[in-house]
């Protein structure tokens, strides 16, 4: 009987430890580590302090940090296109796109996005696009390393994942429209090395006075269908907008179907357009 009692006590202890571990892993305050699928190897990690579950149709607050490979919080970033952090949110079927800029508390290294809205139940992917300041090795002299842009991804769920109904991104589509604006895309070059030329028109007339948005004439984010490979491109500034169009050089990582989100600014308004392009 004594042996049985000890066995029972051991079993209870194991159960308690297992439940506690599960609780800590799923509910604990420790940040969720981002899964890195599709983005390849990186020396950095995106740590979500606010978990991976968010509400639909009401404002969410999202807090995160960037850790280096030693688990240290990164606090020094280069300014790229007027911001230290570009944050992209897409529903996993690419039906939904947001480009946001979180506030940053340098002391704690915490980035905060408030008022974040998810329109529908579903699975979303978040991308942090940033450039850590080059090489300040601990206890060593300051090394001026080349700063390298990083993109880290993390998956989250808004609302009820069971209600998520992914939609197809559809066939190739080289035009888009929003209110009285229309957008046309021309693609030149070989299959994976392309020059994408966008023409923005207002009431049928090409817009020749696009305003710089985040320090560039436009921003393009390219995402592959399914595995959400991420490419961020900026325009060839030497050409300007006098011709009524803006060109971007884009290297597509591999043959796939891509959704292209292009953002411009005109008359103080940010215009977001989307296209679908297939590379072979
Ligand atoms: Cu940005």
C-alpha cells in the first residue's frame, strides 16, 4: 500500500508540474516567441509581449520587442524611410493589408501599437521590418558593421480561428481602383528580376505630383500566396514622378503567385492599391 501511495503522489506531482508548465507556456507573461517559417534564418527574434490572440472589431494593443541571438533586447535601430520600425499586418490569405508604425520606448526596448483593428476572424501574419544599428559588441571597441535590414514574421489569431474562411487571391490582376483613383501596373524584365511600373491616375488623368510618403515616392510590399514570402521595395528615385509613373526594381524570391501592395501619397492622403502577379 505504501508503494502505491508513493506512486500516486508522484503521479499527482507530475500532473501538477505538467499543468503548471502548460499554464506558463500558454498563459504566462513571458513573451511568445515568433515562429520564423518562410523567412529563413535570422540572428534576431520578434517577441510578442501581448500573446498571439486578439479581438475582432475592437481596438487591440500590441507590444513587442526585438531580441538578438543572445536574447538581449535590441534598443538601437537605424531610421529607414523616416521610421525605425515598419510593421505590416496581413490576413494569411492576403485579403487584408495594414502598414503601421509603432511607438518605441528606448529605455525598455518595447514597441507599442495601439488601436490595432482586425476586421474579420482569422489568421494573420505580422511582419517587423527594421534595421538594427551596426555592431556595438559588448566590452569591445565599436565596430562599424554594415547595417542589415531584417524582416521577422509572427502569426497571430484574431477572434475565432474556426470562423476563418480564406479566399483565393484570384488571377493575375494588373489594375486597381479606389474612389476616383485608378492604378495600373506594368511589369518588365525576366521572370524573377522585374521592374514594376505603377501609374496612378485621378479621374482618368495620370498623377504627376505624388508626394513623398515615408521619404519615398512609393512603397511596395510583395507577398507570395500561401507561404507569405516577404519583399519590400522602394522606387528608383532618380526618375521622379514627372512622367506620371513610379518604377520599382523587385527581385522575386522564386516562381509563385504574388500579391503586390503599392502605397502612394497624393494630396495628403495615403493610397493603397493591390495587384496579383505570377512569376514562372
Ligand atoms: Cu513603414
